[in-house]
């Protein structure tokens, strides 16, 4: 056995390396030397293009070395990412994960660079069917860099690097609309995060990656993830998030964490198998629901207090988005313990508040937008307006409210929000309304029953399959179709309505302006919001 202290030391100051002891790597002089009155000889200069994570995330940007530029195609992909993609990947200007962290790490970490090139090339092909990716030269080029990123990742044992790149892999698969692979990367990342919490990079991981993983921990449950397959985030599940909000980022982190907790609770109330009735909630489940509802109410109160002092006209939409998420969480946990779809009806005031907030966002954006400017995002990595408004469309049975939500969905949603596809969800939501209200409608005219549909007509779930077709209509126009299974209750048994749904393009649909009538009920506006329609 080797003598203690004789192991090979690869990092640290020159003095500790010479002594073959572990260095604490404090700069400019390590504490191990100074605390024992030794002279610390400092550190070797870093290799060109190699930086620590703290240096990568410092305030002063690290510029790439011109001599290290790769071939023209790589350079173009990286430039396209920096100038076009990164600024548009989030709705939140203060979130610098894509614009700063990823952009700068792409010059230092080979796995990050290859992943960014893949993201850049796939992004340019958004809208194509997933199977087309490998048929196009740019798609094959993207997949080549994706594979190289995977290979580079096998060469590192740094868990912070693995976690960082894992987020990029989830993004790649979301861009490809490959939900199974995206969820697999997400699950793998959460497992690594849970083990990295106690490691040497735990502080860095918590500060810079935890908010992203909190959001990632929720989305798999919307696409088939279960409590057995998606682990919770260690520490975050029990974190105390009470008290005043001292920044918008704190507000955002807390509501994201609450939504993650809510979705896990909702899934815990699911029946043991599709088609079976939900079990009656036990006392523990009811107490958990009450605690979650109390925490959501407390978040709303604290957020409204914070908003009164900090709201600016150009951030109205983001403030309202967080509140819309909170209200949708309250609705979901209140109804998830019931086996009847009628349970959602008691939340009509909250559904209407969400739609009213969407109207205010549209009004605000119209005021802020310059002539000819579009605020539409092609792809964002997070849950924006789309999931919440789609939730209103399929679960609120008040015809006027859900039609308004459908219209605002077209105006506010990005084309793609992680794995959510706006055109697809609009089309499925429209068909749900038609099935439940017995009407075929266009946004320009509303026909059909305004009476809430009975239980037996309500769609309990819309299962969007991967089966897709392109069909020709009169005039030679090609129209995409997607196979959807609509789950309904038939004589106390669940049945599936199997349909091919036409996927509408959102480009030619009318905007909500001039379409959505005022809601029949007066809704109290959120504190701090004063915008004319």
C-alpha cells in the first residue's frame, strides 16, 4: 500500500504538487500553505481554451481564440446559436443559462460545443417531421455532432459537466420531438444531480443548475412519466420556500418548485392502470393536498406584495405567466382526487382568471410591440403559456372561456415549448371542444351548446400517438394529420375514440383581438396590473 501523501496530485498550487498533498485550490494563494506559514508558489497558467466553471460564469465574457476556430460549417452553427437561438430559448431576459453559460462553455468543453452545434442545426429544421431529420444533410451533420458529444461525455468524471450537458441533450431530443429520449435524459440527469449534491461541485450545481432541473423534473409527468420512473430532486422536495420574495428569480424558482410538487401529487392520485377508477383519497393525501393549496396561496400573497413594488410595464407578461401557473396548480390539485370530470366545474372562477390574465398579456404585448415586430418564439425550452392555456381548453367546460383560451393560445404560445407543439395542441383542443359541445366551429363563429356537457360526453384524456400522416386536400394542399385517442366514459366504463385529427397551421388563424368577447363574469384584476384593453 502506498504511503499516505504519496499519491499523484494533478491539480492545485505548485507547492502542494511538489509536496504531493491535496490542495484546497484557494486563489491567489491556497490556505493549506498560508495556514502553515509556507510560501505558496501559485498555479500553473491554464491551457489555451481551458477554463474553470467559475471563470466561464464570470461577469467578464471569455472570447474564443480565433486560431481555434473550427471549419466553416461549425463556425456558422456556433455563430447562429449565439446570435439567433440563445436569446430566443427563454421568455425570461434575466435567465442567462443559454445566452451566457452554454455559449461560453461551448468554447471550453468539447461535449458542450458538439451539443450546441447539434442544437443549432436541428433548430433550423424545426417543423419537419422527426423522421426527416436523418434524410437531410444538415440533419445527419447534427446527429454526427450529437454522437460526438455523447462520446466526449464518456471521457469525463466531472459530474457538473455531465449534468450541464445532460440539459443540452434533453433540449436536442425536445427539438427532435423525441419524448422518450428526452425523458430518459431527464431521468438520468436527476439521478446524477441527487448523487452530486454531496460531491465537490455541489455548491456550483445547486446555484447554477438546480432551477433548470426543478423545471425539468416536472415536464416528464405530462408525457407518460410516473413516480416509479422519475425520481424526485433530493433536497428540493423538502426545501422551505415560505417567506417574502426578494427577487423575481426567487418568485420564479418557488412557483416552479411548487408546480413540480403539485404534479407529483397529481400523479400519486392516478388510478393503478388506465381505465380503472381512481381510488378514494386517504387522510394523508387530503392533508397533502391542503398543504400544497396553502403553499400556493402563500406564494400568491407574497408574489403580489413583491409585484406592487417591482412591476414594470415591459415585464407584465412574465409576472402574469407565473400567476397563471399558480392558478392552474390550484385547479389541478383540487380536482385530481376526484374520479369525475365534473370536479373541474367548481374552479370556473379560477379558469376565468387565467383567461383574463392571458388577455392582459396580449394587451401589454400590443402596447410594447413596435410596428412590424413579432414577439413570437419558434422554440423555448421551458413551459410558457402553452401548457396552462391548453389545460384551460380541455378541462374548463364553459364554452366561452375555453374558446377564449384557445384563441389566446394561438397568440401567446411559442411554436414549440419543450415537448409541447402549439399547432398540435390547438388542433387537439379544438377537437375536444367539438366532441364535448357537439359542434363544428371556426374561431370566427361560435355554434353549439353553451351548456356544460354531461359526464358521459366529457373527454377525460387525449392521448396523442406518434402516428402521423400527410394527406392531400382539394386543390392539392397537403395537410398533416395526427392519430389521437380520446378517452371518454361509456356506461361507467372507459372507451377510446380513435381519430385522425387535422393539424392546423397557426399562421392563418385570427388573433384574439376583436374575437374574444368580454367574459360574462367580472374578474378581479391581479394586484398591480392596470392596463386598458
